[in-house]
């Protein structure tokens, strides 16, 4: 059976069994956790603030580069299609970055094109 990925609730990281890991977003512990080889993915809630509920989750995965190193990518199924958004290095995975991306998934497809990831990134 496949292990459930860690999940973010509020500003804290929980393991696949919903036990708090004692890691808060945007802290040195968060950055260290993201850099661990064992940290390969996590789920992040797509919270619909206008309606007051979680509309689902996006999966954020660490992927390998051809030339070495790794980067982070977010995935979410919208309107029956899987969308992939490049996020970049672990250093950009802040609560604000993840919240902003999650909110783009809530906009109706005819109101805004699918998320395109970060802009102005030279990496």
C-alpha cells in the first residue's frame, strides 16, 4: 500500500498519518525539511475563502533535473485536466507562494487561463 504524503494544515506540516511533525512553514526547519532526500511531495489545501471551505488539495512534488539538482512542481486536476505548474527551488516555497498558487486554481477557466507558474524566474 502506498504511503500518504505529508499534508499542510494551517502553517504546520503533518505526516501521512496526520501527526504533527513540529515543522512550521517559512522557518529554517521548513527549508531543511524540503531539502531532505526523503521529502519528495506534500499536499497543500486549496482553500476557498469566499465560501469558507477547502475545495481540495494540490500535490507539490520534488522532481529531478536532467543536469542534477531538483525543483518543485505543483499538480492539480481542474475541469478534468491535470495542470502542472513549475515552482522552482525550495527557497521559493513560502506560504504566500503556495497560497497564491492555490487561489489561481479556484478561478473559473473562462475567467482566467490556467496557472503558469512563477514569473520573472531566471532559474
